[in-house]
């Protein structure tokens, strides 16, 4: 597990913010969480380009310490690294449904975000 990884969420979205609070608590300190807004203001490394930081907070992202995972790849990362999701990942792997499981989580998360009243605007944060 990469302890330099940061799970990034939209702090203006009620759904995202509450997901982050729950996921942070249930990860027992094994994952870091930070709002996209705070991350974009003070990126942890110069490897993160301006074009990346100008993206809207429209999806779950994970900064691995080397690369930025977005959407589906972020959910794959969480399935493999979040203590409470490892059982789901284990079951999905046994059935050969790893990609489909991450896709369902991505779709459900995006649907909830789309239903959020604060998420209508998709303009860049900076």
C-alpha cells in the first residue's frame, strides 16, 4: 500500500464530502483524504501540471505519489487499498468481475454526484 497516495474529493459536494468523511474513518488511517480544492491550491509535488490542476472536481481522483488516477481507476485503487472494500474486491476477483465492480462503483458515485444540488457547475476550481 502506498501511504503517499491521497484520495481527492469535491469539497463543495455534500455527497462527496460525506463519502470522504466515512471513507477516512473506516480506513483506520491507512488512506489519506484531501479535497480537490485544497490539493489544487497547494499540490504536494511539482510533478502535477497546471493543466491537471485546472480540471474541475467532477470525479473521484487518487494521487498515487507518481500519477493521477481518475474515475474508474480511482475506484479500482480504493477496492484494492481501502480496508472495508478489500472483501468486495476479493469476491469480485473470485468471480472475475474486478473491472465490472469498479465500473459499478464509478457509475453509482457519479450518479449520486449528479443528483447533488451543489454539483451543477463544472467550472475549474482555480
